[in-house]
C-alpha cells in the first residue's frame, strides 16, 4: 500500500492523540464516550463491508506458464452459486502485495458475487490472476508485461474454460484499480475501480517502484486519454491519499461512482463491492 498522505497522517495522528488522552484518564479506547462522534469529526467514519452470509459458488484455480510475465502465474475463476449458464467474465486485478487469492481471501469476492446475482444482477464470472506484487499492471523494464499477459494469455485461457470473452469487464482496487483503468481502456466494455492508485504528475510523491522513470509514467498515464464506448465507475474514500486524483479522473471521464466516507482499506473495498459488481453486471448484460 502506498505511503499515506500528509492529510491522512494528520487525521490519524489526531485520533491517536485523543486515544492517548483518554488512556491517561484511565479509559479504554473502546469505552471512550462519544467515540463514533470523534471519528465522524476526524473524517474516519464509514462502516467496514461485511461479507454476505451466502453459499459461494464454485471456484476453479490453476496455474499457467506466462511468456509475457516470464513466470508461472496463478489464477482463479469464481462463478456465482447455482449458475450453470455460459457466463461473461470480469477480470479482477489485485492491489500491491497481493495475488490472485486476494479477491477471495481478503475481500470475500466469491460470496459478494453470489449475493449480487441473488439480488438481481445479471450473472457473470470473476477471474483473478497474478499480476506481480508491485508491477502496477504495466510493462516493466524487467520484461514483465502483465498487460500482454491479460490480453494474449489469460483471456484465451478463460475462453477455453467456457467463459464468454467477446465483451469483458475489469475490476481492480488500489494498484489494481489503476490497472483496471489502464487495461480496461483498451480492452473492456466496463471498468470498476476502487481507490485506484493514481498520480497526476510524476513528481507527485509517486510510490517507489511503481514506474521505471518519468518516461514510463507518461507512457502509461490514464489522465488525458478519453475512453470511448467504455462504462466506468470510480469509487474512492474521502480519507484515501488518492481521493483527489480519483475524483479528478472521475470528472474527466464523466464516470459513475463517488467519494464516500472511508480510507484505503479492505473494509472500504468490501463496502463498495456490491455497487461495483451490480454496475459491472448490468453493463456486461447489455
């Protein structure tokens, strides 16, 4: 996860100060009177998403040898419970430090997908894949090319597994949110991005290792590149270090989504998943 912004550090620092004062007064932090109101004032309100208590659908996992990434790549295909039809697919791109297991292990994607379909969203599958722990989903100087892997290797594999790949969606969070915007702008009909890792300029405190230099940053910039015939939803918590950049891109693309209470956390992403999955399912069904 990228370094926190000065604004967020100030707010969380203030929260720590309040907790410290309460501790000196002999109070446990969980028993501070008006604790929720304190959090509201600090801008840290917003409940974590709760994984739905539903029976998940089948998950098919495996590996393949990726020439584009020059390594063995893991993947999982998540289908909604009780759905036997040939399904369209949404690619799920993980955040920094994650892999293809993060969608289920960290976010509960298998249960959220079933819940979305049970609530009336047209059914689809979600396919996750290893993009590298810090690749930022674009070609790197090392020769690692997750963009080519997605298009030239992963989509054909999904087609062989019985999924419809003529119209695909893509969903990502953090590093994967940026990747979804980058790859989806070229290859998808619908993009969902949660807390995308975005910077307007290379000198805007870009996370170490995210790009191979200023030229690489400009080559794979998502600002200033209008998307045609692509539906986009961008959500970002108001206390997220990427909130301002995400809002600017949302306005530039006239995208759906918004700026809600929350920070750069799994709890926020779980809270936003139902709306994101509904958006993607409806766009794929058209």
